[in-house]
């Protein structure tokens, strides 16, 4: 008899940003699979079991969770942010596609969460007020040449761009290369937002101009947002500035 599998988004790290739907699923599940720091966010009961693994073991984690669910258990796979944004929902779907046919009968519920991009945007104003896109700078699962082409296309098209996985010890150069590409297409005064750990005690939000953007300001807990040519900074005398992208576009159709 098949059990149930929840894929749960825990938000950016602030407990108040976990949705009621996610909290209900956590209360119902018996086994919890996830990257160690995400599983550690949970306050589990003695009758609930956590099974932590490394961040690069997404597919094997999904396989293990599905196998446990196929045996009749109520299982949760947890992600930070939203599970459908560069996270575990895609790994679970891939595992179902490639796995035993009986896995397709498992009762699967994917529960959305507040992703880092939305948490950072809310802290700073409304930088995503008009068309935007999201790009991961990690080349673990796609070639760097593909990332370069997508950055070129997004900047040329006038999208606001949110960058996930901007930098790591294994690839410290990629965010700097991304900025070089973007500077070829965007004005030097385009706003860049470094949003680290939005909503957590160690939160750091910083606004700079693209021409001054320093990749050293980012780490893997940072979502980097690059405005479009229409993105504005609204200075306020006694409060932090607002960054927003107008809901209308002034670009010509030509």
C-alpha cells in the first residue's frame, strides 16, 4: 500500500514565513528527508524521524523518500524557499519519471514556500514589479556557456534578473563574470541588490550600482538582483531607499 509524499517549502529561514499548509504537512509526516541545515529547522516530535544528506544528493534523496513512501509511510522532503525553484520538487518528479512504475501511484503533494527572490524583493520595495527572470549561476547541472547565453538574452530583453547560487568556494569567479556580461548590456547605474538571508537575524540587504557591484559581497546565502534599465531607487530621508520596477514599460515596440 502506497503512503504519501509531501514536498515542502520552508521559506527563506524565518519561522514566521512558513505557510500554514507547510506546518500542517510537517505535523502529519513521519519521515523527513532533506539537506541537513533545512531539516535542522524543523522542531520534530519523538515519533518523527529526520534523515539528512548533503546538498548535492538531490536525486538519491528523492529516490530514498519515494521508496519509503512506497512502503506505506507518510514522508516529507523539505527544501528551503520554494521546492519548485531550483529545489527538490524537480528532483522528485525526475525520480518518479525514471523510477519504478508503482511510484507514479504515490499520493504526491507539493507545498509552495516563500522563495529567496520574493523575500528579498519584499525587504527592498518592488524590484519585481514588471517582467523578470531567475537564473542559477551554478554550472553543476548545466554548462557555463548556457548560463552566459541566458544572461545575455535576459539583459538584452530588459528583464529584471534574480541570480540564485551566485558564488561558492568551488566557483568563486562566476558572479564576477556574470557582472561583466551584464555591464555590456545595461547602464552602469542599474541597481543591484545583494540580499543575504532575508528575514533571518543575519540578514544583510545592500544596494549598489552595477558599475560598482563587487562579487565579494555575495555568498551562497545571497540572492543577487539586477534591475532593468527602468528600475528606480526612491531615496527617503529617514528610511532605507525603495527599489522598484514600474508596472508599465516605456520601451519602444521597435
